[in-house]
């Protein structure tokens, strides 16, 4: 199969400079990726991010810059342009080491007839990985009743995404959790594949802040007003 006929990639981005360059370079180095559409939903207020995005336009991935905003809006802006059976949402600070990663997760969701696939996340420098390992356990326990995924890596079947109405534009935080928990357990895939990420949130906000926010999100999972608050997450 040709990935370009199966998958579209959407990346929300704001002032990411070298991080978005690294991710786009990783995507350009993926096997069987030529011609695959990549929509970068950018809301940067610095020119350097746009320059980094443009520097990765190498006639491999079909990279286009579109209007961004908060992650919920930016992701949905990209999703509206998708004409492929599957859409992959990636955060701009993700790193992909395995050059066959996109092929493998796409094949996995098709073979297992899933509606949403996510995978294990680890930090590129291995710091705070104990947090992600605990998160893996929590995901497995909740998979039985109400599965959920991190927005950093969400591979959706496009028609299911559209049926759910996509990300809620009013969600300021935890829009990924709010949408992914609507997927039935039988259609949710926790892949064993690994993708890397930057550890800046833990460094900038602290472990306690991040853990506290996760707990509050779970406790307020049925409170729509909770998702409309920023809790200084983006500051």
C-alpha cells in the first residue's frame, strides 16, 4: 500500500522552531512516505518557525502550512482537509526514530480494524520516563471501560473522527482525552510501538503540576466546563 493514499498527517504548531524541523525531517525520512500530505496548523508569532517548516519542503512529504490556534482548533482545521481513510495527529515536539514507524502503525490499525490507535511515549533524553510508564499502566486499566489517548500521537479512522464531531473547539486543555474516551474499547488500539517526545512540560511545570492536572482531568471527565479552563498550562 502507498501511505499517501491511506494517511494524512496533521500537526498543531506554535513557536516550535527546531522542534518542528526535527519532526518534519523525521517524517521525510520515513519509508514509503513520498507524496503523503502533512498539514502544519501553525499559529506562530515568530518567523523562525515558518522558516524551519519551509526548510523541510523537499518533495518527499507534501507539507502545507494552514491556519492554527489552540490544539483543538488547529487539529480540527487540518482534519477538515483530510481525504484519506486515516488521519494521524502528531504534536510538533515528537521524534520518530524508527524509519518504518508510520508504515507499521498504519498497517496495525488497518489489520486490527481499529478506530483509534495510540502508542507508548517516552522522552528523547529518558528523563521522566517513569511517569510515562505509570501512564501506560493507567491506560491499560482504563482501556477496559473508557480508553483514552494523548494528543501527541493519535491515529484516527477519518470517518469515525468525523462521526464524533472532532475535537471540541471550546476545549482549552485535555481535548485529546475528551475526544479519545468516546471510542469503544473494542476499537481502541494500544500499540507497543514507541514514539519520543520533549520533556519540557515536566521541566517547566514540574512533575507535581502535571500529575495534579491529570488527576483533575480524570475527576472532572464529565464536566464540560473543566476543559474550558487553561490552568496556566499554555503560559
